[in-house]
């Protein structure tokens, strides 16, 4: 049996000369979350993103074998 976990992040666009500012700021935070979950035995199963207005939503879906 598997158990599942969802982690979500919201990043807002801002006026900047750096067109990759969302990518640059999100990479560190998302990598930290991936490392944290991996230590607890979670595996990244899937990802998705969506945008609404000036926000970008990132969803990370994790799974692991359930311990009974």
C-alpha cells in the first residue's frame, strides 16, 4: 500500500530586469523541500504547475510505501 503527500508553492511575478527571477528564487526552495522529503522516504511521483494572474503555482506529488 502507498501513501501520498502534496507540497505546493506560490510564486508571484514582479517587475524585474531578470526574466528568470521566479525560476531563480523557486529553485532553492523547491530543492530544499525535495531533500527534506527524500530524507523521510518520500519519492517525487509527479509535478504540475499552473498560473493565475501574476502568480505561478507549483505542485509536487510524493509517494512512499506505507508503514503499518
